[in-house]
C-alpha cells in the first residue's frame, strides 16, 4: 500500500505518462492518415504530413492499412516513432502483411504532430513504394506492381503469371488462393532492398518468393520478387518456368514448413515449372549431366546449404537439378498423387528430424537408404 502511494511521486511515472500521451497522439495521427489513404482523400492525407507515399501508393488496391505505434522518442521540436504497419492488398492477401516502420514527426503551430517521413525500420526490408511511384497491372489471376516500368512492360508479367496459376493448380490442386502478386523493382539493387539483403546475394537469381507467414494455414499471398536484370536475359520458356516455379511456392506455402528440406520444396517447384515443356532431363539439368558424364555423379541428395544463393553457381545449379530429378522420379515411379501426398506429409511433421524418413515410409513405402540409392540410379540413367 505504501509503495502504491509513493509511485506517483517518482520521476519515472511522470516520464511514462508523457510518453503514453505522445504515443496516443501519434497513434491518432496515424489512424487519421490511414483512413485518408484508404478513403482516397488526398486533402485529408496532406493535413497529416508528408504526402509522397499517397502518390506512390495511389495505384495499389488496398483493403486495409493500419499502424500500431510501439514507441515515441521526443527530441526538441520533433519526435521519432516506431510502428508496426499492417496492410492487405484487396483480392490477394488473405491476412495482413506486417512491416516495421520508423516515422519522423514534427510539431504543428498548435502543438499537434505531423509526419515528415515514413521509412523502413533499421534492418527491415523496403516496401515497393519506398522505391518510387508504383504502377499496377491486373491480370486474370495476378497483380503485377512495378517501379519505373510502363503498364505495357508489366503486362508481359501478367501474361506469364496468368498462365502459371492454372498450371500450378492442375498439378497441386485448387486449395490455395489461385492468385499471385508479382513485384518488379527497377534493378537488382531494388530487389535486394525489398528483401533487406545485399545485391550480391541475388545476382544471377531471376526471382524469389517471400512469405510473411510461412507454414500457416492463414498465410497471406506471398510476393514474387523479380530481379529484372537476370530475368531480362531469359528466353520466353525460361521466363515462364521461373514464374511457374515461384507461383508453386505461393501455392504450397501453407504446406511448406521448417520440416521441409530445400531439395523437396525447390525440386517440386521446378518439377511443376517444367511440366509440359517437352524439355528432356539433359536439357533441364545441364550441370548435373556434365558431372555424371565426367564420372562425378552425386552420392547424396543436396543439403539446404547447397541452395545458398552465395554458393558456387555450379554447385547451386546441381542442387536445383538434383531436387528436380528426385521429384520427377517420385512422380514417375509412384505417381503424381503420391508426390503431392509426400510433400504434404513432410511439411506436416512437427520438426525437420524424422520428417522425410516418416513420409518415405508412410507415403512411398520405402526407406531413406533405398530412396537415395534409387535416386542415384535414376540420375545416372537419365543423364548418363
């Protein structure tokens, strides 16, 4: 009781009250800002501060946009706020995507707040609109958002994505959103900024898929992020294979967990990507073909480390090709339904240890040793 009476006298409590007051004021400001953005009210948005984001986001169909202020640090006539941004693209995201943001604030003449800048938090990746004004093009099954691209340029991506979605559904099934969002930055550096990484990590990588809630049944639609530099040098078939591969990751996200090895998730995405293309194993797996013909056939399935983007390019290519051949072998020796069931069974395991072993036994009726030996023989017979 005595402690409770003394607490109001401490300086810490006064400071906390001030902080809580500022946080509440900033939260109200950002609530008004969000409502103006969603309501397409540029005038109301401008009253809340900097309006560059409004113009940059104008083309993005937003279903929701909210901030949750977590901290406010006042300094002189301004302040810095940390906030969690949650937003959802209408018709594509089944749950909000989250992004950590840092907002710079100034004081109005009457003592209120206004936003001077809204930026990615430290160590957080950029959002597409951080890089410039977004152009949006809708397809039948896709939404392509680009920076520094004309609508005509982006329409080529919608054509590829619109072919990829039904192709994936034919193989995997229709129990997924059957929609895909493709982000096309203006450069490799832009891609790296979106992924919060170094450009060197993605040089030569045509596209990646990033999920905000991997392994969750409520996972929002992932973003396929294109590296325009590497993508531009691909032929028509290569571009389609890449978009179909990445769309497969979107479709399988809820069944891809920490228990799923990369040889399976990447191999399965390549297996769907190349379905119906008429490409032979030696055409799809040139690096592994060279290894086999040089007497250097692999003895074991690739590890997750072999799929690192900074790995030796030949080793990386062989890892993808090995995973593809493993999935192709399952589809050929068992059937495609069992391949799909195997994928789901591995992802349903609570942890990596025992996941593949259990699915091999229950779904395919084999053991890791027998499966690996069969895969080695298959690689040599297909590529030798």
